[in-house]
């Protein structure tokens, strides 16, 4: 199923075609980027385990190692 299929007869530019899978992926990516726990996102997606979610969405986490280091440093300094 696609949303915003070409046409529509309004003379305006149509919305880009989006598959439901694209919306699902965007949903998961935004949740993870906002810091929602992987386990919660995994359950929402219906994945059998959080490791599947981590494997598929590992691109969302590149800066999280630096963030974790900064947080522990702040705790130790504080």
C-alpha cells in the first residue's frame, strides 16, 4: 500500500509515494533518536528480541557512545 500516489487531479505536485514499511521505519528511527528504550521500540515493532531492533536500527546510534561517555564523566565530576 502506498500513501500519496501520483495523480489526484488537483494540478498540484503530488505527495511522494510512501510505503507503510517506510512509515514504520521512520516511526522506529524517531523513537530511538529521542532516547526511547530499545526494548520498548522492539515491542512496538513486534520484533522477537531487542537485538533484532539494534541490528536493523544501528545507524541511529552512532553518537550515543560519545553521549554515554559524557554522561559518566559528568557523574564522576559531580
